[in-house]
C-alpha cells in the first residue's frame, strides 16, 4: 500500500491546520535544542581554541602594558597595540626556577594610513624557541617563513600570494590560518627578523609611539610553559618578585573572565532549552490527547473492522512520528540556515570566542537534535496511544449516535 | 461456521433501589447457523445491542462462552481475535461509523487496506452499486445523509464476504424502498451460506427471517 494512502498519513492530511501547528511546534522544539546546543558547543570550542592559541601557561609583559596598552584588549578582543621591554629582562626571566619552555614575542600595530595595507596587530615570534605560534602555522603552512613572509589570520581580507604593505615594506602572504574564533583571526604573524625590520621602519617613518628603542634590543612579551615539578603559581610569584618592572600573568586567569561569561551564557541557553523542551512536551501531550480523544469513535470503528489494540496504538504512534519527524527536520534545517551564515554576526554580538565545531560533529548534532525531538514527540504521544489501545469499544460505539 | 453462545450473560453496574447491579442480558444459550437469517426484535434497552456486541467479540460476557467452531472466542489473544473479526465477521454497529479522513470508497475498502492488503476496489464498487450509492464513492462522509452513511457501513461489513454478519439496526435511517433493498441483500447473503444476525425494529423484517427472536428485559425468546 502506498504511504500516501496509509491511515496515519490520511488522518494527518485530513486535519491540515492541526497538523501544521504540531509540525511547527516540533520544529521550534528541535530548533531550540539544536541551535542552543550548537551555540554552547561553539562557545566552548572557541574558548578551547583560545586556550590552545595562547598556548602558554604564563605570559610576561612590561608592567606598563597591564595598564596603558590594556593587554587583554589586544589578546582577547582583537584591539591593536604594542609595548616593549629591554632584552635584559628576558634574560632575568629565563633565569628563574621552573621555566620549561620560554620564547619572546614582538608586537607591532600597523596604521591605517597609506604606509600600510590594513590596520592590524602584527605578532612576531622567534622560530628558534617558539612553541605557541609555530605548531599552529604548521597546520596551514609546512615550511619555514622567509624574511618578509607573513601568515594572516582567517578573518583578514588577504590571501596566499598577495602582497601587503606595512610601514612601506612589502610583505608576502605565505599562508592563511584556519579559523580560531578568537582575536587571533584578525592578526598577522611573522618571524622576529621580519618584525624587527617592520619596527625599525615604523621608527624611521616616525610612526611608532616609542621613539628611543632599538628593535634588536627589545621584546614585547615572554611566553612561558612551566617545567615539570613546578606549579604555574610558583613561577608567576617568582618572576613577579625577582624581575623588576614586569608583570607575569597566568593565561588561565586572563581568560577566566571569558570562561565566566561563557558559563553564564551557556546556563541561560541551557535553561532556555529546558523551558522550551518542557513546554513543548506538555503542549504536544495535550495536543495528542485532544486529537486522539475527539477520534475515539473512529478508533472504536477500527476495532469493529478488525484492528487489534496494538494496531490502534501503532496508528497513534505513527501519526506522532510523522509529525515530529517532519517538524524536527524542518527545525534543525532552520537552525543550520540561521547559525551557519550568521555565526560571524553572533560572534561579534556576543564578543566571545565562537568557533563552529567540525562539520562531522555538526552532522552528529543534527542527528541528535532530530532524535531528541522525535523521541520527545513519541513520549508525548505514548500516553494517548496506550489509552486508545485500552478503549472499551462497545461503550464508545454507544456514544453520540 | 457456527457461532454458539453457551450460558452467556452480561451484568452492568448501575445505581438502583436495592442493588447496584443488573443484567442487561440474562443467562442465554444461542446458536447462529450458516445459511440462515436470524432477526432479533425487542424494546429499546432490552439488551439487543449488548448481545450482538458479545457475539462480535467486542464485549466480554460476564459469564458463559461464545464458541466459533468450538474455539472459545474470548480465549483468543487480542491479535488473533481481531484478525478473525476482520476476515470472518462483518459487523454493522448501531449509529454512524464513518472515518472522516477517508472518502466513501476508502471507508468501504478499509477491511482490506487496514492490514495493508490490496483495496479490492472493484468489489467495493459493486457493493456500492447494489446499495445505490455508487455515485457517492468519492464523497467525504461529512457530505452524506444518515441513510447513505448507513449503507456505506453495510457495504464495508460485506466487503470481505464474511461468514458471519452481525447487523445492529441496519435500516434505522432508511426509507421503505431502501430498507427492502437492504433486507433482500441480507437475505441473499444468508442464502449464499452466511450466518446473518439482524437486530431491528422493522416489523417487515419477519418476512425475510428464517428465525425470529424477541428480547425482553434481557431474556431471549424464540417466536
Ligand atoms: N456499558 C454499559 N454500562 C452500563 N449500562 C449499560 C452499558 N451498555 C448497555 N447498558 C445498559 O444495558 C441495557 C441494554 O442496552 P442495549 O444497548 O443492549 O439495549 P438495546 O436493546 O440495544 O436498545 P436499543 O433498541 O435502544 O438500541 C440498557 O439499559 C443500557 O442502559
Ligand atoms: Mg441497540
């Protein structure tokens, strides 16, 4: 028998308004479950990505940087800025106990005037010692960077092979990084040789706020990983006590603000999901109860014709399954259509790291959301299905002739 | 096929003066034979529908057994009893029994399509033809008159050519002319070997009957 002639299908088609409302309701249910979970997961992925992009336990910066050039804005919010400290301080930090890995980084902000193609944060690293940026670049670009090679963040409007100019120096875009969902997506990375040349050029053009520095003798910040047997707190305290005019910061603390707001948003979304889910299940429950109740007589007639009790329950469940399956497919599709193209906007609105999980995972979430909604619908219908399977056929046939 | 009722009764619970229980059908023995048309008459509330529902496997008797060729009907599991009713018992219940999401022809074909079988539309159309509602085959039940719906239910009960036919006031909404058509139809089925049991208030039904019974306050008497 053709599906379109099956009784459950005909029953649904015979009540188009009610069926549409029920489909929309399950669509809303699955949209919330899917969209909400995807949001939470994307935020978590973003935070995780930020953690691994920072890639170090400790960041040491010149003391002024924590106030003047607001460090967090640069690292977390994608603002531009730069600061320098004497090489000697790097040596002192390196002498502290418990240092596992250590590497210096160099910051420079390009200007929006004609000397530069774009105003971005430029981060230079030392290829000899670097342990935070190189592993990441390696994923998009397997080779070593040459002088005046740069690697651009995913959100920048520059592509491999392009030439971009900073302070009058032409740089070659060697690679574009994968999306991280963090402020690093709008930064440019290069080796220390290149960034020192760029800093020198900015000084020559009198466009650097620091006038009396020698690019060869300064660093912007120092990234540190603790050696085994040492706690991060110990090292941070040690540096802050023994090295003057620097501030050692635990990266975990730096992003604690972000993880706090993330936890807050996740909670709100979770509550929203729960509320919509409970409401949805209650409404579906009522809707199925009503829909089955008003057709009691028809179900009794089916018994007369020879439908078994299980068959009656089966018809109710099939109706629920058909409604909820179409509803949840519509809902999750809607979720994909809303979140995928607009995730950039969502990211900006939330001002939090936001990174969509890999497409394989997203497909997993789609399937899970459809399953959850279909299951919720079936649970809501189960009571009605059970009750209709228990009807007293003779008694119902007596009613309202 | 022989339907045999052994000492069946049906008791209902109801608030009354002395007791809160009463027998809608008193202990009754009854045999419904193939090839004969049995007519049951009696006053309203005397227990006719109750008896018919017990025969149909839709109402468990308070006591006694109903045997179908020696199998106790109510000892069968629901699935088997339902399947048996679908294949072998055509029930025309009292009142309106249309499925509103299906048209007339689809309603009539339900005994087949319910189990996913071929609809047997040609057979259904032939029945609609005999009952003079063939032009309504594509109409929806909501558009039909009471008598037309009644004939639709009759056609549906006959579609699988059941050995047992249980009709509860099949002509209550019909004019004299159509009543005649329905009774000759039932008679014809009996002559072709079916066991036909008809509850009716129609006095003319006696003409068609092989046996006539009367129900009086739950007590069955042959006339
Ligand atoms: N499920 C039930 N619960 C309680 N009382 C019932 C039930 N079914 C039937 N009765 C009662 O049993 C009696 C017999 O009912 P039944 O329907 O068999 O009468 P009937 O002879 O078919 O009447 P009518 O000619 O009006 O259709 C009636 O008094 C009725 O009220
Ligand atoms: Mg009756």
